[in-house]
C-alpha cells in the first residue's frame, strides 16, 4: 500500500515530531510512504517555482488583510478558500500514484477542490488528520464558543461585519466540494471528535480516534537523580507567549499571587520556552530562565528537568507539549481544554484546574508543590505509564494500520 502524506511545510514540529516518525514506523510495517509539501516546488521546474511563489504571495496577502478584517484570536487564516495555485495535477507530478492520502496541516495550500481532484485523479482513500479546527469552519482555526460550524458559518464573530460574507462563502464552497468527496477523519482528541460529530461538514463522515504518537524512545524520563538542593523548575511553554488563547495572562496573575516564602513549596525557578513577550514575566519574583525557541533535544531536556509543566491554554486543539511532557514523566497542570481532558488526570498525572481562572490554577499549582515526595514520585511514574498506553508511537502506528485495513469503497 502506497501512502502519500501532505503537510504545508517540510519542517516544524508537526512534521519532525509527528509525521516523519509515523512514516518511519509505517515503513517498518511494510507500507510505502511519500511526503509532499509545497517546499519541494522551490527546487523544481520553472513552473514549480512560479507556483511556489504565487502560493507564498497568497499567504502573505491573506496575512496582511487578516490584521484589518478579522479578530486575531480566531486565527482566520483562509480568507480566500476558493483560490489555490497548487493543483492536484502538480502534486501528483511529484509523487507516485497513492492508494491512501493523509492530509495534516494543509491550511492555505490545499483547498477543498484540490482534495476532490486528488481523489478523482487517483481513486485514493482520503484521510484527514487536522491539527486544529480549520477544516470544520469557513476559515477560522479556533472558534472559541462559536457554533457556526454546526450550521453554515454565517454571522462569523471572527470577521468584522462588512467581511462576514467571506466565512459563509468559504463554508459553502467547502460543503459543495466535500459533498463530492469521500473523506474519513482522524482525530487526536475526544474534544475534537465531538466537534467533528457536531459539524455540518463532517458529522456524517467516518471519524477515527488516533491520539498523536510521541516517540517513547526519545522523549524519556530523566536518567539522573533529582538534586534535592536544587530549585524545583516550573516549565512554561508556548510558541508565542503573547497569544491570548495560550492563557499566559492567567498564569501571570496566578504567579503574582503566589507567596514565594511559603515553606511548603521550597525554592522555585521558572523555565520559559517560546518567543515574544518574555519580559511579561519581569514582575514575577520567582527566579527565571528564558530559553526562547528550543530544538527537540532542548525541549526534552527542559521536560526532564522540570518539576511540572504548566499549560494554561484556554482555547487549543492540543497542545502536543502536554503529551510530550507526560512521556518524559513530568506532571502537567492545565485547564479543561484540548488534549488535557484526555490525559491529565487529577492527582494521577497532574491537575486540571477546577475552572479557567487564575485562582483555580494557583490552587492546583500549590497542591502539586506541597505534595509529599513519595506521592509525587508515584505521579511521575503514572505520567509515563499513561503516555505509553495512549500516545506511544507503536500505539499510534497500530491504530493507523487498523484504520488503513478497515473496509472502504473506492469512489472512482
């Protein structure tokens, strides 16, 4: 069986930490794999290079306009869903004809019409493994409390009133194209599964549950004994520390209320990963280490040395850092949101704050820091155990192979 994996870039965490390890694992099980992203066009023929530049220009224009017409909290990337310079024919020019096509993060590069054409030209089975909510909507990647995706995306709160027609127009286009395409969905979280089931576009589709695979041989618990005299490290991480949906503002408020002299918590140190806004922690009295962006090795080291990882996201499809933290045996503090609902078990693998407030987050953190050592050690073991049962690469591979072997009909 030949599988074509399509993603918007050939680098970045979702490619290096999810897709490529999964491809390697599938290869070991006898599946032939190919990977395609528009990046490959940059080194192709003159026509390929022109398409690559046009596609990048479209992304630039949409990004520029988005600042004017939309609310940034919704990440409304796809203003012009109908326009795509990358055709199915050009993609297939760079690949062998596949039996199965798996689509990951395809925002802005492959639209609904291209997906239909890919299936029409190859007869391939289409599996979509979305990394956020974009495929369910008229353009936004995070819809907060909006339920427009359950209808037709009219009166879109992500767009200013004059431009709201874009969401419903995009949604109508997707609905037309997807009605002519047989698409099966794969979801990594139970929350996203519920959203898919409630959506207009995919509510009647076959929906498969496959938590993201984390390489358990790389993301390992620390082999070193903990130095009892060293400060306990609280790890904080986000691609952008200023992104409201990442909830850093609530964490800051919680940390400002913390009594650092409390004898129950001992010496602490904040370890901060991410870009933009590291100075927002300046008023926090706890000593800080800023790591900025880190590579995979640096990320693993940060997890291994941390007493806990705090993920205060209030609107998220993941994040994958929760799964990675647990695989390293590091407890997680989070709000009831995204993948945390599936794997963060109160007092077993960390804490889910009772509500999305600074006080609830602080209560959870204080309880963890005051935890007796023998109970905390058991929690670390639980983290690794749950991650191995839910998110290990062999588990993800096995689930995908079962999906691939399931019955399906070839439309063409």
